[in-house]
C-alpha cells in the first residue's frame, strides 16, 4: 500500500490506470501478481473504513456515505502525503 501511494504521489496520472498500470507495477516490485495486489489494497481499504472512518472523512474533506473505491483511497492518501487537496476522480453521474 505504501509503495502504491508513493507511486501515486510521484505520478498522479497512474490513478487513471489503476488496474492496467499501478497494480501490475506494485506487484512486480513485490514479486506477486496484480490480483493479489488489488485484493490487498481492498482489504486495507475495508480495515480503514471500519476502524478509522473519521480519519478517512478528514482526508476526503467531507463526510462519506460509502466506502471509497481503492483508487479514491489511494488518491486521498497520495494527496495527504503531497500536502495537496484531494481531487475525486470519479465521473459525475
């Protein structure tokens, strides 16, 4: 997770290609496959949502009605680390 956040901080555009670029890149670093990486990030996301939702809402600068997607969580963490505001990349529906 930490390596994924660092990559997102250095290359924010990778948040647009999470499955195609970010997960495989992190998986390669740790000698695993992208599916295992995706599952690990989802697990961390669930734990943070369950155990520290107020911190997530602080990072998002708003209350959250549902658990953020993995790319959103990575974006929040990268923005926090970089000291920039969180930008929600979800398409508006």
